[in-house]
C-alpha cells in the first residue's frame, strides 16, 4: 500500500492530459450574438418611443378631457422618434462594420 507511483506511468498520464487540454472547444462566434443584440436594441427603442408617446398623449388627454386627440398625436410622435433612434443605431452599426473591415484590410 505504501508503494511509490511509477514515474513512467505518471509521465504517460501527464502527456495524455496535456494532449486533451490542447483540444480547443469551439467557442460561439461573438459576431452572431452582436447582430441579435443590435436587433433587439432597435426593437426596444421603437417600442419605447411608442410607449412613451402613448403615455404622454393619454395623460394629456385625461387631464384636458380631450380623449383621444393627444393620444394619437403623441403616439405618432413617439413612433417617429423611435424610428429616428433606430436609424441612428443602424448608422452606428454601419460605421462599426466599416471600421472593422478597414482594420482587417489594413492588417493584411
């Protein structure tokens, strides 16, 4: 029971472990997730614009007693604001993509 471990077997085991450690597991591509994140960001911006516009319009209508005039107007303004923010986000994404392509071409 008090035998010393065989050094040759230990070396063989270490080499097997080292070989298995070198095998890389394929990591998910971060770019695929970035596109999805950007799409959800745009959807949230649009829905937020609509919701905020609706809330402001409905509140003004309730306080002024003019249902649904301001609700419709501010919902449309919220839609316009949401679309503008989405377009700004799309331009930002386009700029990032072009910068990445330029850096790749420069690195070649």
